[in-house]
């Protein structure tokens, strides 16, 4: 189990590298152009491309963070592996829920 989680965490990290770089590039582009939040939302509204991009970002970040939290809890807390795993799963689902809500807000608002 631990090796599989290790691979998943490294894979999500590798996936997030280009996602983070594009996200930062878009932020720089928008701020250099002096775009307001309304300008940005008008470009993302209804875009399947942006919805897919950020949904992938949310999924990768949620999985990556949940595995990291599980690792920290198993190493630094008195929780059993099973309880740490359950807490991490719930934490990952919480992050995914917040992220999906944000994606909907950006694309459907």
C-alpha cells in the first residue's frame, strides 16, 4: 500500500508542475494587462477547456495533499494507519469538494 501511495503522490506532483506553471503564467498575463476579476471571469465563463484544466488541477491537488496528510499523520500522530488513512480520505474529499465548487464558480458564474 505504501509503495502505491508513493507512486500516486509522485505522479500527481509531476502532473501538477505544468498545471501550476500555466496557472502562474495566466496570473502574470492577467495582472500585466490590468484585468479585473470580471474581465477574467468573462473569459472563463462557459469554457469547457478551463473547466477541464482546473478540474484536473483539483483532482491532482486533492489526491496529492491527502496522501501527504496521511504520511504526516502516520509518522507524527498516535493515529493508527487505518485512522490516518480515513482522516486523509475525508480531507481529500473535502478539498475536492471545495475545488469543484471553485471550478463551477469560475466557469458557470
